[in-house]
């Protein structure tokens, strides 16, 4: 059974992902999660604590399914895994991804939130760097940063612009260039 705290965080992610940061209030979370009034504020006393917890919950959810993505045996494996990740992130997990993108904007003037979101990116970039090194990239660090930047741009376009173009050709181009 899901704890009340987890239900509150799930409702918070859904609110931010569907209605924006302005919708994130303790009362609205309680209502969305069908919790007694005041429940969310018992877990997260301030708006800042709530926003931090939402960012951490998103990060935890995203990192939970990343293991196999960055353990490719070939360039084709990596391309397929990245395409699947991008599709899952922008289709199946669209609301969560929209919430993360909303928090990115908030992080531009919130150092603690920027730190939390940066930790997630650092974990993914390090895993990608290691995979690229294993696959023979001459500069795995620069290649990982390029692929990450490309993926972030594709995510932004797919979510914010409702761009449903096939991401595979772009991912393939960047991965193959990184491994040249």
C-alpha cells in the first residue's frame, strides 16, 4: 500500500505536470491525493520543502529504470535504449517530465533546487560517459554532454511543442558522431 507521503508526492507531481507550479499548494495536494486536510503540510512544512521533495521524487522515479539503458554492448544498443528512454519520458511519463521541466525553470533562481536537479543529470551523464568510453568514444565526456544536450532538447520539443517527430534519426546521428 502506498504511504500518505508518497500519495502526496504523486499528487504534487501530477499537479505541477498538468497545471504548473502555481497549482502546487498543500491544500490542493491533499484534495488530489484524497488525504485529510493538513496532511501534506505535516510532511512538507514549507513550499520550498515541498518543491524540493517533488524534485527528489521525480529524480528517484527516473533513476529507478535507468540501469539497462546505459549498459549497451554496441552503438545500436545505445541508440535503441536512448530512443526508448526518450519515448517513455515524453509519452508514458509525460506528466512527470512536464513537472521536471517546470522545476528546471524554477531552479534558475533557486540554488537548492538547481543542486537537486543537477545531481540527477550528473548521474545520467556519468553513466552515459562510461558507456561511451566502453564503446570507444575518443572523448567520452564531451560526447556524453553532447548526447545529453540533444536528448534534453528533444524532450523539451516533444513536451512543450507537442512535437511527435521520430527521435531515432537525431539520436542515431549524435551517437554515431560521438563514436567516430
